[in-house]
C-alpha cells in the first residue's frame, strides 16, 4: 500500500476542516433553528450518502437524543416535498434552485479531486452536522449547555450557561477536534490493518462476486462499497438494498436471518462476503458470516471497538479493526478502509 493512500487523506482532512470549521458551526446553528420550526432535512443525489444522512438524523445512536426528520429522496420527490423551512443537501445533484423556495441549501463539496477522499470528507461533515446540531437545540431550550450522557460527543462543552457566540466558538473547536480524531483513526486503521487489507484485496481480486452488508449507517456504506466495485467493473451485490426482502425475512423469520437467508440465495463458493459492523457483534452479521463460511465464501469484516465477537472468535477470514467507541468516527475510518480495498483490488483482468 503506497504511503500516499494515507498522506492524501491526512492532508485533505486537516486543511478542509480547518477552512470550514466556522461555516459548519454556523450551519449547525441554522439547521437547529429550522428543525425547531418544524423543518426537515432532505437529501438527494448519491443513494448511499442520502440514506446515510436520513438514518443518522432519524435514528440517533445516543440515548436521549431526539429523532430529527430527515428523508432520502429522488429529485422528483424533492421537487414535490420541499417546503420553505426545509434543508436540502444534494450529493452530486444541483439543488441550488430550492433556495428561491426558502429552503436552506447545504453545500458539502470539498475541492478534492480524489473521489474516495472526497466521499470520506463529506461523510465526516454530515456526521459532524448531525452530532452538533443537538448542541444548539438543547441550548435554545434550556439556555444551559448541559451535554449530559452524550458529553463525549462535545469535548469542549460543559454544563454552564453561555451566550450564542460562546456556543458557536465551542462548536467550531469541537469540529476541529473531531477532524483531528478521525485523522488519527484513519491512520490507525490503515496502518495497523495494512497486511490484512492487502490479503483481503488479494482474495477479492480472484473472487467471483462480492456480497456486502451492514446495519444502519453501515448498510449505506455497504451500498457505497458495491457502487464503487461496480464502477470498477466488478460484480457485487448489496444485501441491504431491497426493503421487501429485508422486511419479509425480518417479519416471517426474524431480524437475525435478514442477511444469512440472502447468503443462502446468492452466495457461491469462491465469492467474497464483506461485512461492516461498528460493534463487531451484531447477530445478523455474525449469522451471515457463519453461513458464508459454510458455503465456501471468503469472509472480510470491518469492525469497530475492540473488534467484538467477530475479531475475538475469528468469525471472518480477514478482520480490519478500527479501534474506537465512537460510531460516526468508526464508520468514517471504515470508509477509508473499503476505499483502499477497492483501489487495491483494481479492475477485473
């Protein structure tokens, strides 16, 4: 793996967030004001990013944080749904005309040529917006900056009364700290996981097809991985893509079987299964890995925390561990890992 794979990420991450921290902090405040008035966040364009935004805002992983209305929509749905208090993000789609309707148009477009690094910066940016918009929502309600059980998300923010300018400065500094945190975590993931990534890429090069899966935000990363592989000319199947299949299995068999049943249907000996899990212990992911092994598939797992059961019990052939307990940062570092996998795998011969 060339050193530039890490260097280009480190440099782009540091420079873009240093330049954008103040704007992103002010954007969090503007979004909080619109959410408080009943506005919604509408995301369109790239499917994986749009769905990732929706799942993060609607299903917050922090206990006690409110669900905020966010939707992944097609351009036609956006035209029909957008209202004056709404916020709009276009991932590769021009949504500037919605400003005339009164919508807040959110620009997340780093000036980076590398499409993988661009995607990684954008994913970090919308995670940061999701994390820090709650600061303004809570401050406006109580005029006390009480971060409570979620204080680890807001490293500069304590339980103190403060004014809006002080909150803005604290949020700006928090954004810079989060950018520094993900920079270090990407380095850990790509450096510590170097040999595993090389071995996993070798398996993918000789594979028949790649199957990918994950839950929640990790499901959207599986979608992104499949799209990246397809752009490179490789056959890949997204096991998170069909809600009819997922809900049928979950309803009639159980949530734990939603991926393993698809492995039975689609997996062939010589294929590769890539599983993304922030915890390393999701039951439906573990069941799919076990089924894949029974059927002769090579298994690759990208996991967070200490690797969970998947790493401890060696439930996958190749395990890349991102050592953090902070789910957004884990997903961001995992995006770098699977992008490197795609680069190392290359086009089919």
